[in-house]
């Protein structure tokens, strides 16, 4: 049963209903596909932190209310996906990847470490970074 992990930019595309991505997501999320689609806790952290920072920077009551609603909606949005926690083995894999100096961001490497440990495929449109990770399976559902 293949496992696909959505990265943060892919989550943003889902949030904005990217047509090709949504079609691929529907195909792979369908129970008859035999696939599982989830979100790594590292990417949930990234999304939540971003919306929380936006909420905390609100300057007016109206802005705070609007940002609070979006934060609320983002939490519900994330809850629609199975959450995959980072494991001890994934942290060790991440540390090994860091030592390789692949010029890939911290959260992307954390996701890559988890995907490698679970034998999962990362769903991303960030080929530039993820192709640098040896033996990582990744796919772009936006094309």
C-alpha cells in the first residue's frame, strides 16, 4: 500500500484548489486506489507556525478576527489528512542527510528522512531540492 506524504507547498496548492493536484489527490485518495495520502507532522508544524505568526502580527481587531478564522480553517483543513509523526529512525536519517550537506532546507530534509524511513513518496513541486536527496522517491502532482 503506497504512502504519499504531502510537503508544505503541496498543502498550499491543495488549500488553493490547484486543478491538476486536486485531480491527482482525488485519484490517490480514493479507497480503491490502495494508496494512502498523509501529512508529516513536520509539515503540519510548518503550516500552523506560519498561520500563527500571521495571527500574532495582526494590527487591527478586524485583521485579528480574519486571521483567527483562517487559522481555524487551516487547523480543520489539516485535520482532513492522516497525520504521520516523525519517528526516532527518521530523526537519525535526517541527521545523516544533514551531514551530507545537500543544500536542502531543514524541514524538507526532515520530511525526506521520514519518507526514506517509511518507504514513502514525497508529493512536491520542489524538484530542485528533493532530487538532491539520494534514494528519495518524489512526485509532482501539479504537472
